[in-house]
């Protein structure tokens, strides 16, 4: 069964804006939420999502499954995700190509993997297991990183593409993360885009970074940078008008600011559609 | 090259170590990890954070995160042991009410995440009407899953109230007050906090522990000699504190 988000610019829905969305019913083509924020057994947050899903396509985006961890897959976590998928019937389900726990301790952060054959085999098996449990395809997202590892024997994009090809998952390409990593590690963002088979790309993420430290930090706390808009334009040239999400997770601004960011993304999407037509 | 498992174990150790030898880039991850915990617990324990100030609070969260690992990929459920941690945190020794305020804030958070109950007051009243009179005291009740009890010798509800956003009244807090027996629960989708009478507290807590109505009534009368069972039962069924008969 094919599930597609609208080929338009959606928004990451965060708690401060839920009551506004319920009351004002703003024109937004789709919303993405963090899956774990709705793992509760019941209560008002879940009830609000029940209402929102009747009016908007929903994408469930996980931040805590720890796909790359060498600990056993957390079956309780997958059970909660599965329960939420059954309840919300999302258009898309995605997770990050990272690890966040080992020896039982969770860091609740998106930690980068060394890009080795062992890590590749491991992640592919885990993605397959998750897809089997959920009974559906998921998307995996490339993460930002502040480190590269001498152990790595593959480039990041080679690893990302192999995971999708071998496990049958789709790709959620975070254009900001590609830009951040290229700046942090001296890679070529356009070569990265060129290596991704367009047919694998089902969603794009955009967000803002922080440039005040020793390297770019993917804070999701600022407007999308001009260089990232430019890279996004080139990504659309390669991948076509792919559903695109604006993410903003720290120093969350008022809803209208998010809508303006989404409108900018929408204008790029429409320009791409016009060129392609 | 170490195995992926060895590699992750080493990375985790380096991330937690945080001494002067930490690689500058590992330190970025360390900062992000700890700031995620500070942010998450700062939202849940917002009044505790106001009471002690951000620097104290952040240091307490850092110490807690090192001592009590997060065991779950869902950060929303991390922090349940933070009240206990504060109770024995040496730097909070002069703030005897702090752990109880934290218990209240955790109860509010947990109440918001609790399961919804399908039963209605009418269905419970119907079930009770079918109980033979002589078996009334043998009945056991399930409370709404959102119910959490907080008992404190300190005026934690008053402390919590005057630290809510927009509170404009008198901030003065008298320490010379009766103990707080609080019930945190959801009503109509919103979390509410009630101050219970000693009798109501004894009755509901005893029922919540799984004891039958007879034992709960004994506890309530012991706590409050003129306790009125029927009034309390009617009110607690109507507002859904009592959700179902056990075994239903």
C-alpha cells in the first residue's frame, strides 16, 4: 500500500501550538509530531492528536528508538509505537539513522554511528525488524554530526543509501543535516545529494542551525539558513517536489513564524513543479 | 577495530566522563545530552526550578542524570525518581519541602499521561445497585488511573499555586499549617489538584490500595470521627474518582 504525504510544506507540531491548531484550524497541508510525545496511555495530549488527525495528514517521527544501538531492540518501545500507529493511522512513520542507548542507559539524543560494514549489517537488520513489527515501511533520516570516526570505512551517504536499499525502507533526507555535516567535516553537500537515488526519497526536513560554537550545531532553533534554502532548491531539482517539513524545537516561535517558513518552502516546491512541468 | 558494541560502550563512557580530557566534539554531545535532561525536567519540575533557581536546578539535574540513568527512549517518562533524589541531595538539605513539591509536580505530569477510562458514573451506580446490601462493605473499587496521592507536612499546594504563571496574589506562605493531603487527577480532560479532608484521604487511599469498602470506612472514621460515607461516595462516583468496581 502506498502512503504519500502531500507534496507540499508541512509543519512540525509542538505542544505550544496544539491549542491554536485545534481552535483556529490553520491552513497547513500536513503535520509531523514526535511519536514519543504521544506514547502516553491516555490524557489530553493524545485526545488532541485524535482530533487533529481527523483534519490533517499526520507523520509520526521517532526520536528514541535507538535503531543503531547494540542493545536488544526495545520491544516495549516498539509496542507503544505500534499502538500509536494503530490509533493515529499516520501517513508516514520515520526514525533516525543513529543510536542513543547502550548497556541499558539512554542518552535521549541522536548519536552518530561509525560507518562500517558491521554497523551497516546491524542497522539493516534492525530496520527490517522494526518494519516487520509495524507491518509497514518506515523512513530513516540522516542525522547531523559533530564528529567523524577513524573507524568509518564508508562515506555517510554510502551508508544511508545502503541501509535503504538493503532493508527496503525509504529515506527522509534532512537537507540542513547534509549542509551542517558538509561544513563540519569538509564534505561536498552536492555530491551527497547526487549519490541519493531519487526514488528512495519520500520526505525532506529543513531546520535552522547554530553557528556560534566550534562547529555548526543542529539546534532546530532558528530560521532555515540561506545556504540551506539554496541546497534545498538543488535537492528538489534532483528529487522532485518531495513533501517537506519545517522543524523548530528549541526557542519555539509563534505559529505565524513557522507558517512563513513553510510558505518559503512551498514557493520552492511550486517553482520546482513549474520547472518540471 | 573494536566491535560496534565495544565502540558504543567506550563512546558512552567518554560522553559521561566530562573531565578536562574530554574531546571538544564529544563535549558537544555531552552538553546536548545534559541540556536535554535539564530542559525536560525543567518543564516537569517548573516550580522546583523556580524555588532553587536555574543554576542550582541544572546542577541537580546533572547529578541526577549521572546517578539515575534514563532507561527509556521516551524522555517524557524520565524523572520519576527525581523527588527521591532531591530528598537526599546534600545541597537541598535546607529546603525540606523541595522533594514534596517535586512529588506534586511529578504527580501532575503522571496524571496527564494516565489511561482514559471507559466507565461512566451511571454504569458504576448500576453495578452498585446490583450488589446485595449485606455485601456492600466487601466491595473494592478501581480509582481513575490518573489519581495520584501526595501527602506532605509542608504547604506544597500553596507553594505550587503561588509559583504558577500569572499568579498575582499574595506570595506569602505560612509554614504554620495543617499537613497537605492532596489528590491529583484528571477531570474533564484537565489535571486538577484537590486538598482532601483526612477522612476522604484515608477512604480513597485505602480503596486505592485494593482494600474493601469496610476497611476503607474504618480508616476514614479513624482519621475523621464524623466522616460521612454516603456524601463522599456519591461525590466520588459523580466526579469519576471512583471509576469501576474491581472485578468488573
